[in-house]
């Protein structure tokens, strides 16, 4: 046993030894392994200790693992999920070497995340009471910032006579432009800022003016191969469909031809399909403004439509759903609803997907557009097995139809008002209900074997990459989306530290239906049982539109507001106010909401600022 004087002497001699910075002694690999157990906040604090600690804490290997844990999915530990921002990625491999820290090797960062290409009106009556008789795009380099709705530059002309439509027609491909990369820490920080803006309701608002009556439907795409700017298409009671440059807020085309209100639309790379209260469906080449074909069959106005590469479904005021087969040119009718059919959604139950539209698929309409249409072959398949259809109606119910058997297989009842809209999502069963609609999470096997966060063997980098998430490492693979295919470098089957990662391809995904009704509520439904899982309350008037992605749910209402919801607990995280009329339609992006209103305005709510 040492006395006090001996302990003092021992402390004096050991004082310098115990002050040694372990990271100056450890090999670099060991230091990174130790820091790999820290979360993002702790890494930022560690970077403030010294210059050496900062070089280690800012290493790409550490931040890539944190990005894999959060981007595109909900983190199991903190509950936060960050947007992928698909449209901002420029995929280009600059080096085949591993991912070193830029501060220790070269001022030119290698193998990192790609850098971005560029740093009170009176209310309208309800739909049955309203009248239906009322009646210089800029290049991508301009990149105008989002402005308030009062700014003159945010308002576009309703006339498209002076529009240079060659901007919409694909031209000869331009040579690829060299792009630079940036650290994964910057990638995480940018997406964290956007997610915080979502949670706090911080956004900038831009107003697009041009329609002379209420806007009833819209869709936008930021990943088209051409043109270079994001495209928004809207339909209105003024009988037109308008094409917009979503970056600048300018109108680039106005499609005229319908004789009554345009109530539904959907577009892809090749075509636009619109449904109108004039009882017709029109197929357009939206790049040139030419109407390719007009489909007739409903006895009343068309209120909704949805199509994939083989089938078009439309719902009507006549209480029927018509299914048009692109392969054969034939159509059949589904009967069962007793009132307006307000929304339809195709679903491939065998592959558990929501049937995206691919521009490369050949349809009957594409053949007609090129003048090479031929009679349907007798051996052509009718409807793919497992193809289903959801429909929502003013009779207060939703129905699930088997298109192969042409029968209703399930009915969803619970709303006490007209069901105006619905959205189909996919739940990853391995992560429970908290991952509704997420594209990728940890599999059951990996969750069972993964140590808790406070365990010395815990490695956040061993989590499975989310679908569509680019992890630049040593190999090269090809990802594909509904709009394009591209090659990106990834770490094939390995985590950041080289360990094998479990495959997510075997996970079963369960569909969940979201519906909005004029009873002021939003409901989440179990497809298998037909029972409501959850009801969201908050709007004080009817809900006209709902949309959802992997991280959140949004709704538009007759009370002129848009609400952003945390889907897991049914909590409203933000309420957006600005429209002067009912919010009749909306679309959700990773960093924005686009909404249309009965007041004739279109608003872009951007959370990227």
C-alpha cells in the first residue's frame, strides 16, 4: 500500500505520460476505427480538439458510414432520416482509388460525393356546385433563386405564343461536363439542414401564375434526361394543361384541346395523358404540344387516371373505372362504386411495387405517335398476373380490384365523407411500421446480430445502403430509376470497413394505403385486412389531396392549408399557409412541395434554403 508521498511522486512522474494523445500514437486505421463508434454530433466535437483530430474526424470513411445510416432511410438509433436528393447528383467517377481524407493526401478530393451542378379571396363551392363554363423560358444557367410570391419575377405569363419549344425537344447530346467532388461531411450537413427545415416548417415560397381558373391536378419531374431543367405540368378548370420550368417559374407551353376542365394528368419522358370533364382522355406529345390521340368511352367526365407501361386506368363521374390495355388496344369497365371515382392507383402485387412508368417501354400510344401502329396480336397477353387496382370514390369507400379476374377483391370502409385522394406506400417488415414507404432498412438478420450502440463492436457503417443511394467506394455498378439509368461506384457487398453486408433484396415489403377524405381526416390502411391502422386529425375542412414519400406525409385541404405529418406517430410537424382557396392538388419532392389551388395559383414550397 502506497503512502500519500509515494502517490504524489508517482503522479508527478506519470503526469507527462498520461497526457499523451492516443491518436498521435495509434496507427491511422486504429484511430478511424475508434472514431467510427461516434455519432455525427460527437465527431463534430472531436474535430474541435486539435488540427490532427480534425483531420481524422473529417475523414470521408467516417462520414460515408454516417450518410449510409441516415440518407434515404430512418436511423434505428436517432430516428432521423435524411433525403437522398436524387436530382442533385451528377454521377461521374473521378478516381478508382479508395476514399482517403483530402486533408492528408491531396487538395483535390478523390472518390467523394459529387458536387451539385450549381452551388383574401372568397372560397369556391364544392366541386359539384362549381361552374365549368368559365374559361421566354430561360436556360438552366440562369438559375434564378426562389423568391417570395410578391416578386414580379416569380410570375409568368399565361401566354405561350412566344415560347421557344425547341427547348423541350431533345437535341444532339452534348459532351459530358467534368464535375468535382466534395466531402461526405458536406453532403451530410446539407441534407441535415433540409431535414431540419422540414421539421421546423422553414421554406421559401414561389408563386406561378398563368391559369385563369382553379388548378385541379399537377405532376413534376426533376430527373428527365431532357430538358435540362425540372418540368412541372398542371391541369385546370380553364381547360388547359400548362408546362412550366420549375427552376425559373416560367411557362414554356400551353396545351389546348379539351372543351371542359382538365381534372387529371400523368406524364413521362415520351407522353402526357390528360383526363377531362368533356368525357375524353387525350394523349399528348408534351414536348411539341401535339395531341396524338383521343380516347372516348366514359359517359361522364374523367376525374382521375393512372398508367404504367401496359395499362391505363381512368375513373369517372359515371361511377365506373375503365382499364385500357396498351398491348391490345382493348378496354373493359369495372363497376361497383355508386358515386364519382376520384382516384385510381395501379399496383403489381406479385413484385410488391407501385408500377413506375419507364420511358423505354413501348406502348400502343407510342406506336400511334410514330405512325407504326399495327393490329394487336391474338397471342399478346391481356393483363399481367398479379396486377391490381385501387379506386376511391365519393361513396365513401375504396376498392381493390384484381384486373386479371376483373373483380373487386376487397372493400375499405371507415371514412364518413367522400374519399378524394389516396397514395400507396410500401412498409419494410423488418423495420416495423416506423419505416412506412422507406426504400431500405436493416434486415431482420442484421438487426438481430448487430450490437447495441454502446457496445465496443458496434459499427454504424455496417448498415445496409438504401435503395438508390450512391456509396462511392471501390467497385462499379449500375442503378436505374424510373427516368434514367446511370453507373456509379459502390462497395460491392461490403461495408465501409470491408465487412460483408446483408442483402436487402430478400426483404418482403407490405403495402399500406393512405387516403384523404372530405370528413377532414387522413387514414392509413392495412391492405391485407382492410382495416384502418391510424387516423390523422388536424384539418378543419375536407382533405382534397395527400402525398407521401419515405420520410413524411403531406396533405392539402379545403381549409386552404397544407400540413406536413410525421407518419409514424401521426403528429403534424408543420402547417403551410398561403393559398387563397382550397388546396386541390399537390406533389411531394425530397426538398419541396408543389401545390395547386382553387384560387388558380401554383405554389412551390422549397425547404432547401
